[in-house]
C-alpha cells in the first residue's frame, strides 16, 4: 500500500451508536492522523505513532500493544493475510517483521534508503524506496528475493496481485512486473502528479494521484479503461472491495468516494470527516473498510450496509411521445428516508432546447419519507428524441443508480 503520514501522540475513544454515520459501525478518534490498517479478522486496528506502531482493539478502543524497534519515523505498515505478522518500514531504512500479538521482532532487513511503501501477499513482501528501487523480500525471513530498478525518483505505492506487482512513482509513472521472475511487463506515464496509491482488481490496476484523478488500467496490457474525476483535492489512497467490483477512495477534498468499477459510476460521496481523508484500509473478506483523516477520526464502514441504504428510483410516469412539454412524476424508495437532492442529466446535444422546471438540480422536499414521489416539467423547443437521467442523493451522500427517461418530441 503506501506511504508516509506524520503523527504525534495518539489517544483513541469511541462514539455511541446513535452518533455513527449511516453505513458505518464504529468511529474512533485519535489526536493526529495516522496510517491505519485493519487486521484480517476485523478485531484490531494498527496505527503509526512516530517511531512505533500501536495496536488497538476496535470493539473497546483499548490500546493493546506498542511495537517499538525503529530508530526513525515509521512511514508505512502492512499486516500479513493470515493476521500473524505485522510489517513496518520507514525513515531508518529498515523493514521489521513483528509477531502478532506478542510484539516480538521476528526478523529485520536493512535497506539502502527510506522505505516509502509496503505490500504483502502470499510469500512476498514488496517495499518501495525513496531511491526508486523496489525490493521483493521473503515474507517470513525477509531475505532479498529480487531487486527491481525504476526510472522514478522514488516509489510511493505498491500492490501485489495474483499475476504480478504494480508500483507508482513520485513522478507519475506506473510500473508492472511479473512475479516470481521479476521481469518488467511495462512502464508508462499514468498521471500528471505523484501516484499515491495502487490497488489490484480482477484484470485491472487502479491508481490514485495528486492530479486529482483515479484511473483504471488493464493489467497486464496497460490500456486506460476509465478515468474517475470530480475530485477537488489530491486522491491519497484507494482500495478494492467485493472482489474488485467497487472502489473506495480517500481525498484531500474531505470526501470518501465509492465507485462501481464496471460502470464507472459514483455510488456515493461520503462526508464523515472534517479534514483531508488520507488513508483507506479494506477488509475484503467481510466487505469492511476504514477511512482515517487529518481530523483525527477513523470510521469503519460496512459496504453491504451502504449499498442497502442507497435511494432508488422505482418508476417514472410520463408520455413517450409529446408535442412540446409534459410533467413527469417519479416514484422512489429510500430506507433512510433522507433524500435531499435530485440531479437531472440532459445529453449535451439537447442543451438550449430542453428546459426543466424547477431546474436540473433541486430538493424534492421528501425528507422523512421512505417512499413517495416528486415531479418536474420538461419543455422542448423543437422535435427530437430526448433522454434525461435521474439521480437521487441522500444526506449520507449515497446516490441512486441512474434511471433513464426517454421520449420523443414531434
């Protein structure tokens, strides 16, 4: 995963269930932001605190153990898939492997420069360095298996997949390698800014960048499949969920965004944080993910709960062939009863000839209703085929699946 976040002393506490954001089941507060990852069993949280790593019990917020052994700032951490080992690396140029929960150092590996990124999967531990090198280590003994070179000043992010390794450079270059041989499959300029995070999905690699975009690339071919835009700040981190069907991102614009990868559609913009969101950690087996922010808050989300809370357009009542204008009635369902916005998307070719009242974006005044209806008027100035997409947004930031309305004007 990734990279360095600066943090001071940490204290942590939990809020009551009534105060949780919809779709989440735990919120914890810390005094400073942190690189944070979940244990595979979902019971523990590991966070960086200066030169050490702290393990927390999620259920109680109890500080379980401190992992101390570095002589400089810890810049990145990772937990083995079986939950038995913690890996840490940082400014002192070494990787440490720890026994969980004993806190004992099992092995250490000195490196030629600062470690900026870690990724672990199967028998491999990959670390990206500030000098642009990537070391592939044996995850048990930390012996060096491969040393890979790049043309980038530094490697900020790494991801291990079933078919290989992906790395993101500080200069925006993306690298693909084959494992176990270590041959480079390809490298190219993927972003106009640093690549802060990479993640593998089925047949693709997702990248997050300082150029305020997320991009989806075919792996191993490297073709650009999709660009996910709309961010107003650096995209610091991302993670795949539901076997790669969904992507969650953390951004400097204070948002956590959830995307449907296949459709390239935004499922929701979650605003549970009051400052830049710097990290995402996923627990794919349970469809859980956490987000941590500079506001000192960590939120643990349930993907299935979020998806169940999405509003939905049930049906639209309208005439399929008109002469000039019509009133369209839309029925909806929303488990939370907190729909606050309607967005109507009109094809660009219709701009100037289609007028919508009360507008293309409005409050339907249905808050508090789990089902109901609202309407709008469409006026068209010339004969044509008109298509309008309806998207609902609720107070959580979740969006309905797009609903298409199409009719002919004679």
